[in-house]
C-alpha cells in the first residue's frame, strides 16, 4: 500500500511539473527555453487559459492548405480568432451573425 501511494505521489508531482512548465501569461512566455513552442517556426503558438499550446490553425492558411473552421472541434475552434464556436459548430466569423449591442 505504501509503495502504491509513493508511486501515485511521484506521478502527481511529475504531472504537475509538466503543467507548470507550460504556464504562460503572455505569448512570449511560450517561446522561452523548454516550453512547447521553443524553437519551432512552422506552426503557430498561443497562450490559452494560462497554458502554452500549439495553435490548431483553425480558419487560417498554413504552408500548403487552409484549415476550414468546419473541420475544427470546440477546443481549437477559436485559437486564431478566425472562427467562433456557436451552437455546437465551429463557424467562420464572417458567416456568423453575432449579436450586436447598442448602448
């Protein structure tokens, strides 16, 4: 039983240190040594919800093709700001009828 608890604590500490290494407050944080975006040039990176991640590229043109909004899931839909998650679908912002507020 003690061996099991020791293994669980070790796994938890490794997991939490991995998350801590990817924390960010600005995009520049994601390009620092050892972070997920350190040294990469062929994909976009974002700081989302306080964690660095490689952007889905949703709604943008990559080196060889465009990633259509309709192909993206909820997690990556709004990464690039070209698409919006509405009604369970990822949609082009230009096609979306977003509510307007007058005030």
